[in-house]
């Protein structure tokens, strides 16, 4: 997922997307442990997606605090 796409989501959608990606990361880790993971780069992609979402959420929080 690209940052451009993430920035277009609402706060509620960001929360649900973060939950979805975290569940996906858990599934991918499980596959890696059981050696059924076909693409090891999925671990890195999931972690980076989580970081992107959390970065956008933090940016929004800082902007909201600055307005107050």
C-alpha cells in the first residue's frame, strides 16, 4: 500500500486497515515458522505497511494537537 493511498483514508478506515495488516503479518509469521511461506518478502512488506499507517496516524495526531 502506498502512502498516497493511506493518506486518503479516514481515521476509522486507518484503524481497521492497521488491524487488517497486523493480522496479515501474524498469518505470514505463522507461515514462515511452519515453512509454508512462498514469498519471504511478504514479512517486510507487511511491516512497512504497518509503519506507513502508523506514521500517517501520528502526523494527523500532531496536526490536531497543533491546532489546539
